[in-house]
C-alpha cells in the first residue's frame, strides 16, 4: 500500500469519526478522489471492521477496530505495565529531557518517575499531566492541537509542528503489536504522525511493550524494528525477536521470566 493511499484512508477515518456518518459521494469529494477510488478504500476498511456501510452511507466503527479507550487499556496487563514503568523510569538521570507518549504503559512509567529528579518532559497525554503537573521539579510541556477523548491525548498538525521545534534525549512509547517481519504496528491511525514526529526529534527511541504484544500485527504500521534503540518488556523475549534485536543493536531490558 502506498503512503498516499495510507494517508487517504487515515483521513477517511478521521472524517467519519468527526461526522459520525457520511455518504460515499461526500467522502469522495472531501478527500478529492473519484467515487470508484473511495469505494475501493471503503471495501478494505469495511473488511478490517473500521467502517460500516448501509444504504449508501458510511459510518465510523471504532469498537470493531479494537481501539480501546485509554481507561480500559490502563487496566489491562496491569502488573506487567507497572514493572515496565519501573524499569523505564530507572533509566532517567537528573536534568534529562524526554518525550513521553500517550500510551497506557507510558502512563505507568510516569507514575514511577522519581520526584527528586529535575526533568524536562514533553507529552501529549492528558493523564500524564494529571500525574506530574504538581511536581515543581519537572518542567512539563503540553503541545497544542486537537484533543482525542478516546486516546486521552492531543493530536494533529499543530501538535506535530510543536514537537518539531523540540529535542529530547529519549522518546518513550508503547505499541499495540510487534513482529520480527512487520515491525511495530498500531490499531489506531490517529496518533501515528505524532509518534513519528517524536521519534525524529529524539536521540534514542525506547519501546515499552508487555509480552502480550509480541507476534501481534495490527493494521497500521508505526516503525521498523531498527528504528528502536531500547526495548523494555516484562519478561525475556522469544528467541527470534531477541536475535533480531541483537542484529539491529537494540538494547533489551526485561523483567524476570
């Protein structure tokens, strides 16, 4: 699938999420393509469960995308995420500057940040702000942009422009799936561009990933495995994934088996 096609399908989902439902003709006009082209896109999105089609109308189908609201995701694999959060926070040194993603595992990392450290943190996660906002030793920065209630995060072109004017030592992110061949993938198209902007502006990219994400391939591509510098998980990796990490020079940090 070409980058243009992928971006167009992301825009279709964004429009449907905002409007609730639209006609096929209105969608085609909105993304500046022909009706046959939009029908091909909708056929793929319908098969994936991203949209529903009835009587010439198309509607957004978020529950079928397995895009879980932040509050729901934060309760899944709880002990694993808490362990990963402790391991990740242990990497931080006084006066570090970091980007902290909006995933639930990043939230548990924020819970473990030592209050004695002076840090600069840019995050697009509203729950992270609730956690760290009262710590006077942390310079906490929030980008402008569009608020997504489901992801509890700030997204959009303005967010990306803000990130592109900043630099950080580390970018911590989580994911929905990782595979030795397909790389790092996501259920949601909404925050991919923001994640990629964070990654470009950071010296090192650190993936926080519990074992349930291994060998999972989701619909949207996020990063190649070689884009990651450090991988933190709750237990040792399967041999094939560990070998791939070694090939790419990725530092792996895990909890006990």
